[in-house]
């Protein structure tokens, strides 16, 4: 596993981003009645994940619910704000 740190303007956001990933995947798993592990694998392949871990997009500042909505819009091909 790669030990990557997520930083923005000198501030380490690694713990915050990892917590957002956990919260986001937990919500997805609950909404889709699927296992956390399955949803985690799917989330890792998504543009929503790439945007969340790209600190320049500022998606890390949004709520987990917002990120879940972004993920579902992506799955349904209705991306409103293509960040990268």
C-alpha cells in the first residue's frame, strides 16, 4: 500500500480525506444494500474518488452526502460539475 499524504496549502488533510472516504462508502453501502467492501472497490474506481483525493478540487470540504450524490450522478452519467 502506498503511504500517501494529502495536503493543501501546507495543511495535511490525510486524516480528513480518509474519514470522508469511510463515511462516503458507508453511506453508499447503506443506500445500495451492498457490503462496504464491494462499495469501496467501486468507489476507488470512480471519478468522485479521484476528485476527493485531488486536494485542488476542494471536494474534501464537502459533506459525505454531497460526495455520495456526486458519485451517484457519475454512475448515472449526470455529472453536473466535472472537476477533473
